[in-house]
C-alpha cells in the first residue's frame, strides 16, 4: 500500500484534536464495503466518491493508523496533495 508522506506523519505522530481528510483507493468493491464499515467504526465518514474508485474520507487524525491497517487498500493520500 502506498502512503503519502503526510499520511505517514499522521499515522506515526497524530495530533489528538485534528481531523484528517484523505483520498483512499480500495482495490475492489469488496474492499470498498469494508472501508465504509471501518471508517464508520472509527467515527469517521465517507464524504465523496471520486473518479477511478477513490473516495474522500474524514476521520480523527489519531485513527489514521487504524485506517492504514485495513486490508484491501491500494493507496492513501491527503486530499490537499491532489488539489481537491
């Protein structure tokens, strides 16, 4: 799985009171369903569908590490990195 540098920083050293807006790309439809459930269980939300199977998720920054542990994810980047 590819993690952008800012995502790795959030995973390793999160700010307790910040939220993260991330572009997440699951590998297939099954992984997408798992992603939806996992993000919700972390107190986050899926905000928008993107082209080519990506989604924008928003969740508390301390939960980025748990998101990164989910199987079936191809890449996670910050929304700002992509000029969203």
